[in-house]
C-alpha cells in the first residue's frame, strides 16, 4: 500500500511541474482598446496637380526679323500696350518708303487718266456738232467716241492701281508697327524665350517670345481625379493643399470646373478638376506641385470609431492552426484595412459589421453601422455603443481566453 502511495505522489508531482511549466509557457492575453469619441469627420479625395495663372498669354511676333532691343525680362510687370521688344525696323522703314512712292505715282497716274478722259469728252462733244453740220465724217466721230471709252477705262485702271498701292502702303506701315512687340495685357512676364540679336520668323506657327501671366494673385490648380472618385466631386467644394516650398502651411481653394473630357494614360482614366486659389501674398509660383485634398463629405459632432476597431478580429487557437496550415496569406487578409463600404476610402455606410468590446475580460462582438470615413476615423451611425465606450483595436499574447485590458488612449489622431 505504501508503495502505491509513493507512486501516486510521484505522478502528482510530475503533473504539477508539467502544468507549471505549461502555464509559464502560455503568454497572458492582453487587449489594447480605444475610446469612442465625438467630433467632426471629413472625407476627402486626394489628387496632385500644378499651379498656374488663371490667364496666361503667349506673346509672339507677326513679322520676321532680328531682335534689336528688349524692354522686359523675367518678372517684369507690364501694362497693356507697353513695348516689351523691338525687331530691327530698317527693312520695314524701307518698305514704307517704297510703298509710299508707289502710292504717289499711282495718284499721279490717276490724275493724268482723268485729264485725258476730260479731253476725250470735249472732243466727242465737238465732233458730234461737226458731224451734224456735215463738216466731219461718221468715221471721225467714231474715232472720238472710241477715245472717250479708252480714257474711261484708263481712269478705272488708275483707280485700281491707286487702291493697290494704298493697301501696300498700309501693310508696310502695319509691319513697321508690328516691329515693336507690345504686351496685350496687364501682367507679369513669367517667361522670356528670346535674346537681342536673335532672328525670329513669323509663320503659320507663331513662335512664343514671352509668356505673360495676367494676374498672379489669383491662380488655379489642374488636378487629375481618378474615374472612381470623379462622381464625388461637385462645383464649389472646398479644397486644401500643400506645396513643397511651404510644407508647414496649408493653402485653401475651391472647385470651379470639372472637365468632361477623359484623359487615358496606360488604360487609366482620369478627369481634370480645376481648383481656384487666392494668392494675394504671392507665395505661390506657377509650376509648383500641389498635393490637393478635396472635401467631398463632412459631418460634425458625430461618434467616431478608430479604423483599427473594424479590422480587429479575436485570435483563437483555430486561427493559429489555419495560419500554420495556409501560411500568412490569410493572416494578411485579416489585417488588411477595410472601410465602411468595403472599399478604400469609406464612401458608403457599412452594414453587417461589428466591433469588439471587453466584458468580463472577454471580447464581445457588437454590431455597428458606419457612415463616412477618412484615414483616422469612421462615423458610427447605429450601435448600442456610446461616447466614451472602449473598443478593442489590438490583441497580444495567446488565444482569446481571459485577458487584461491595456488602454490605448485616443487613437483618433488630430480631429479635423
């Protein structure tokens, strides 16, 4: 009997030691939680574009020649009609002189033709009387009549020649005037593509010599919006953006145009959205890259869930076995962020979703209905949860047995 008692004691001791080491090897489960808060949620569409002046005028030349003088440079402020460059006028002056001489000659020819016409009229009138008196023959009268007709034709030809030379003179004077290149608008020169001594040629494609921004205090951004998001953009929506030159400053704008023409690049369809920007302080420059966020939805004073709460799923021994059997692919899918609508960005409210709270140190599923979302918060539309309640966002340790709660504070980040 004593022998059996000793064996039983040894078995119990071994079991106790094994249980002790097993308990030590099994990590204690702990949960990280976050509070449900109330505040504003802003849903945005992100896009990138470049700043440009609202009105930009490209100034070219209408005549060919060599640039003789420049009156404007980069950043020069110019007025409408102000001279900004001049082409060598020598050839144009000579052309004006020649055209003027031709015009004077045509005027003289017309005057001469009119004198001949008047003489032919008098001759015909005199011969008509002489024919009636029988002093001259019909042939002499016909000669005088023909001379009158010829003189009339000469006058018309002289008038045509005068009109032609007048046009040539006007063209020569216009070309001389075009040799001085003037600004068509009030603005600032943002580009100069010509130097003194450079030859420019006017053709069907007029070369651009200057680019003038009409008003740099008002600028715009042309951003490319993906076809999946374009339906959420409407006129007058607010936008914010940042530029690399001022990384700490947020600028504001407004949607003023949504272009219907698609832009297809490598089978990716985008649409151009124009955002107007106030640049009264002239900090922004044409060509700067802007990272734009267009506000497509906003709700104030609503309950906010952390996105991690919707991604959370309690770990169980069954999950661990599946993970070992199928690899980490399923685990990655479990942790992939999802939005209330099941797509990135949280466009629509979510049904059939749930979050977990702690009850008696055990995860308890709570059904929820969600609304708009951004990267930091998701709107809680319907649920038994209320402001201040805590939801699980992370689990550490073993499977979901009894565990400890570890507060995470506010996971919402900076509210909008």
